[in-house]
């Protein structure tokens, strides 16, 4: 149902857009129904409006639950000497994500976490410091720097990784006895990944997607039991080589694959063309060009949690206009700039997995002959740059760490077997999907967890 997001490039009718921008979501839905049910409209506009019905369903109080007063109370109660004018300033500069709901300002559900995790000045003012979190952050820095040194010393690294993933419906959305279809991501096999094995699952797996599926999953189909949790535990070998990209070694001929647009998110818009031309100048060397794009994203774009990707009309343009975005938003801007410059580039995503944290992450690959496919992790590069870790900043241009589970090699690709209803995340899949025969569940309606069981270095 409405899996083709390419129709998001079609503009919305003005009256729908006015209602949406004001935050009158009920009115916008009513207007959309009028267009769909009472007007003879072109097929493309019909598809766009059908998608917008789903987008508006995701927006609103679930995604932006805090009123201005509630957001201010949260900040003043958690941060030392916080003043209202500070919240107003953070709102004005786009650091605190907000929308109108029925004409009133509402802040995004992760706005506090975003501010305290990305702005050291605010983090230092937290009244009750989380010592465990501070310890984990310090260990993360040590772990990442240690990987950089290992890779440079040994020229590569191979690990054997084991992970357990779970998904379940929250109690209030549990419809016991009904048929359910559930997808959970697992590693796809390609140059980094081999020897994928499934060790356990509950309930019994109905289908395993092919090893080379663009978005690989295991699929469950059953009648839902009380408090039922869907689980898969898998392992895989992960290998990467260390590379230092030298512009002088670039081959005279470069390939022409992975250069196309992909509506609505990998689009060569007028603004992105202007940005690309400004960054590129007269340069034609692909290593130098890619490095310029990497430097722009990692030093000029502030890491920021964003709302569900599905609700953003063109992700790389959103990133370049607002100069903010999370890992996938930054990766898509880099990929788009590369493709516009004749540099093959593509998506990868899945999990970042360590003893201290396991969760969703996105990054990019780009191709330069004679090196082949190499990596760019824009958000990890940006965090290294902000921390003054210049060696690590340089490392993530061309290289990746071993703490990854890649499940997706492309965006906007169907599962095998396909999901019936609109996906929770139609862009890619890192947390899983859950649906009944007549509707799917949203992220706010499910509980998801991933846990690293073990990771061991092995000789390769």
C-alpha cells in the first residue's frame, strides 16, 4: 500500500499545505478526503495525497508531544539556571525541533535528549548527571580510537559478531488471536559480510530473505499470542581493510554506476546543484571532491535527531537547507552530492553494535577506481571533528569501524516477502516491522530491542 514514495515530489494543493503548516491535521485530512472522493484529479496527485494521509497520521502529538510550557518546564527542571529566553533562542535557530499543532508550538519527542547530547554547554548544566552515561561515552571514544589504531597497524580487521533482536506489540496494541506478519532485519551478504548464521528464533521463522536482498529480513507469520515477542539471534563474520585515499592514484577512467536520481530523496534539486558547484569549484578529482563534500557535512551540519524520515519530502535538501540532521540524513546528502559529481555512491545501514550501546545507524559508500568501494561515516566523522579527534575524523573518510551489522544496501526497497501495509519506515529497515491483516503498527506502538551477544577478533 503506497510503497512508491517517488510521488512525494508532487506538490500538495495549497489549501492542504496551509492547513498542514498551521497544524490543523484534522482539517488537512478532511481536505485530502475531499480531493480524493469528490474531485477528478490526475493519478500522480491522487498518489501524492494518499501518501500525505499516512504522513499526517505520523505527525502530530505522537511525534511532537510537548507544548511550549511543558518543554520549558522540562528544561528548567533538568538544567541548572535555564531561562525561558534560552528555549526561545534554541527554537529560533532550529536547534529544538518544533511544529504547530492547531496553531500552538509543540516540540519533538526527543528535543531534550538532542539538546543535551549534542550541545556540551547544555550537557554540563544537567542537574543530575548520569555517571554511567558519561562512563559509557568515555569508553565509546576509547573503543573508536582503539579501532583506528588497530586498523592502521594491521591494515584490516575481522570480527565474528553475534546479535539478538526482538520486536513486540505494546500491550495496548496487542490483538491476541489475530494473524500477524513480522519482519526483523538480519545481515545481508556482500563484501564486508560472510558466514551469516541464524542460531535461534521465536516463533519459528516462516521465510528468510535471499542473502543479497537489498533490505534483508527474516519473516514470521502466525496468530498472535499474549505478550508474544518475536526474536532472532544471528552471527556473521565482518571484515574491512584500511585504506588511505590518495588523489594522485586515481585512475583516469571512473565507472558510471550508482549515479542516478532516486525520487524523492536522492534528487538533484536546484539548491543542491548550487551547493555542489560552490563546494566543487573547478575540481574534477573524485577523491578531492568527495573529501570536500565530507568536510562540509561533518563540519557544517550539526548532528540532530529528526522526525521520522517518511515525513520529510527530500532528505538531503532538508539537511543542506537546515544544516542539521542525524546519521542517515547526513549520509543521503553526501551520497547525493557525490552522484551529482559523477562519483558512484550508495547507502548502507543496519546496527552499530558494542557492549555499551547497540542501535540503528546509517552510513555511505562511494566508489573511486582503483580503490573500489570505500566508506564515509558522516555522523561519526562529525562527532570526531567536534571532539577535536582529527585522526578519527580523517579515518571515517574512506574507512569504517568493525562495530556494524549491515542489513540494507539501498533505500526504498521492498522486503522479501513484501509488507502489505505502509512500512513504519519506508526508507530502510533497522528495527523491524509489525502488521495485522488490516493495518500496520507504528514505532510508537511497538517495543524493539537489539543486543550484542559477543564480538571476537578472528584471523582472516
